[in-house]
C-alpha cells in the first residue's frame, strides 16, 4: 500500500533481525516523523545493513531523532536454529535497554 503520511510512529528498544530482503519494504518515506532509537539491527544473511539505502551514519543525518543510539550487531540469541530467542548475558541489546520477556507470554492464545 502507498502511505502518504506517517504520524509519529515509535520503534524503540527493539531487536530487529532478518535473513533475506531488506529492513524497510518501502523504497522511500514521505516524511521522517517518527522516533527510532536504541534499537539493535542485524541481518543474518551477512549483507550490509542499510536504512532506505543509507548506511547507519548517513541514516542518522536524515533527522536528529533517527537511530542516534541504535547499533548494528549480532543480538546473541541462545539459539536461532532452535527458536530459542533468549539473550546471552553479553547481548548488546541489553546495553540499549532492551528488557527480555517470555516469548510464550505474547501472541494469540486460547482464553
């Protein structure tokens, strides 16, 4: 879908990982009215991480609020292959303020 306006979306203190494709689906944004910060980004494919085609340093120049404290780093999950997304104590996500939670406690469940 085509979005003509973005009205202050917030993505903060998250772990964003993928292994194919690109981080953002849209090739460009109509504006940068959003808060993106303290996030950890990682592409398991090994491809360079870019933000709408910008390396992180250039992405930060798009606006003073875009990922100024975010990092590109392996989050150090216990075992991605075994779907164990708990974090090792040395995870850089913890230094960004990510608060681990029980994955089984989220999502659709029987009542």
